C-alpha cells in the first residue's frame, strides 16, 4: 500500500539513503516500469502467490480468504511454501485443488485482523 493508502503492484526496492531526486525509503515501480514510482509502507508489501481465487482475483501474502471449510484465514509464506493460517494459529497447506478460495480482504485494510 502506498503512503496515500492506494494499492500498487510492481518491483519492490529499498533505498537506504537520499539521492538527488529520490528520497530514502521503500518503493514499488509503476506499470510502466519506472523505478521508485510509489513510496510504500514496508509492512504492507506482500508477495503474489501466483494463484487466483475462484473469482479470478489474484491472491497475495496477507490476504484474508474463505474456503469451503476454513473461514477468514490469512495467506502466509511458511516453511518454504504458501499456507493459510486459521484463528487457531495452525498452518494449512495452500492447495487449490482441494479448496475453492475466495479473497475477502487483507490484513492491511480497515477491518483486517492486523490493521
């Protein structure tokens, strides 16, 4: 999420010092590939899982998802793979062949568990 509260997708970069036209900070490139296009909150950066939900919505780390069996789980990268974490703090394998996931939000937006 950028510092204005809007979502941005692109390559992530961290600048540890100021440059002539760019300030130190965390950035996401824009769709045109321009580096340092959007300053972002580093805690809101999430990796794309490479998967989409049953409605065609891309699933990212930090998304809240429902499936047929599990409700309001958080997508996490754990033990070298994508999992979802339930309220019981247990991790379940992220297997789209067994579950039909639906993205219902994420932890960074208003109403998210960790927002």
